[in-house]
C-alpha cells in the first residue's frame, strides 16, 4: 500500500496494491500490520456501508464524544470526499481537504478523530464503506454546515444546482457555532 500525506495533518490518502487480470482484481483494503508500520495503529469497532444517488451530499459529520476515526472508500461509483480539521492545536486547524474516491481509483482516505467528514456523490450512485474506531453516538453527533463560508469547501456541485441533503445536514451549524477540539 502507498500512504500519502495531505495538507491536513494526520489525514492520509491510501492506495492499495491491486492485482488484476482478465478475471477481475484483488486488493487488500485493511491490514493491521501494514497500517501500523505506516504509523496508523488503529482499532476498528464498526463497519458501515451506504448507497447514495448522484447529487446527494452527506455531512459534514463528527462526534464530540466517542470521537471516530474513519477509513473510507468507495466500492461502486465515485464521490468527492472531504475532511475538515477541527483541532485548535493543529497547524491545519480550520482547513479542509477533498479528494475523489472511486471504484476505479480504489483509493481510501484516513480521517482521524477531531475532523468533520462528508462526501458528495458525483456518479449515478455510489456505495460508500467505512471503518470506524468508535461506535456511533447520535447524542454527541454534530453537523457542520456543508456550505459554511468560513470553511469555504469547493464542492463539485454543478452550476445552478443544489445538493440533496438530509434534514440534519440541511440544519448544519455554522463554523462559529460548532464545538471544537483542543
């Protein structure tokens, strides 16, 4: 696997080795030993899988308690995946990073605890899978507004269109109103 740093401290783009031929392909998406050798000694407790249609935006989510690190990947379709650093002590505090994750590029993104995370579906549909380092805790979940001007994420939403949002995401909080991490 190849582990690439990003402009956000501790966020990594991970490209697995893919072995393929006319029959299809094989790749290893998680190996505790390989990740630990790359400095990511992670203990996952929950796997999630979602399917979304083109134009759906999910996020930007995080939990203030039971903070989750997420190893995210797309197994069908494509998304624009985003992490926002919410850690005051980080040199990348308040900054965002986005990357296309797709079934064809087979890349993954490691989003550590202390980040808001979300994605926008750019294909007809996308199957999104992610491993979490802590359990889902709806009582401590926060949604940062996807279009907050302070953060200024450049989503690939076509001109004149708006993303489809859940009720929770439509009511996302402004940067100045969200709880942050030290």
